[in-house]
């Protein structure tokens, strides 16, 4: 088996284990850790999520606008998470910043620790940045800025043809 196939299989297994790990509803993500998300991991995730659109949210713990947006993404996840994959990808240099940020916060929003190659792939030059994928895994939108919940819900509804 080639190194690439072994790596892809390990990433896929990691996603399966992550999905099966459960955890209490509203449990702090800091209690579970923050899985790493790189470009290859995202490709695997999108392939495994075929048939369901995805919205990625790039942010950092030190960004005031990101703190506003993460609250909106949490609400979107609560209202449309059954129909649309919603992922939060922190671009903080250190995972410890995520643990500190979520120390006293409960969330059901999936939180990943991204890397610079992933940020470069989406040309993230400002944060927060949203990247949107259709049900086939094709990127259809990427833009920096804060998006209010009604706009995010309308986007999710359009993605799912509600």
C-alpha cells in the first residue's frame, strides 16, 4: 500500500473515530481536543460528505469580528446543521489558544485546528472568512467578512433547495 493510501486511510479512520466519539451535547470542545485539519484532511472530509453541502468558517481566537461570527455559526449549526455540514477552522498558531477560548464555553459546532496550507488554499487574507461547498464538494463561494444569521440561513436554504 502506498504511503498516500495509508495516509488517506488513517485520515478517514480519524474522521470515523471522531464522529463516533460522541460526547455530551453542549460539551466544551476543549474537553475533546481540536482535530487538525489540513488540505488533504479537508479533501477527505468533503469526499466523505458527498451529497451534503458544507460551510467552512476560518477564524482566530484573538479576532473581535471572529468572536461575533462564531456565535452566528453556532446558531446556524443549531438551525441547519442537520442539512449542511458546518465546520469551524481555527487558524491560531497554537492549539492552546483554542483550549483557553473554549474553557468556559459550551458548543456543538465542530472546531478544527487548521494550518497555513489550508489558509493559503482558500486565499484567506482576512478573517473571518467563509468558504462554501455544494453537495458535490465543489467550492462555490469564498469571502471574508461577518455574515448575519439570516443571511447564513438563506445561504443554507439555497444550498439545500429548501
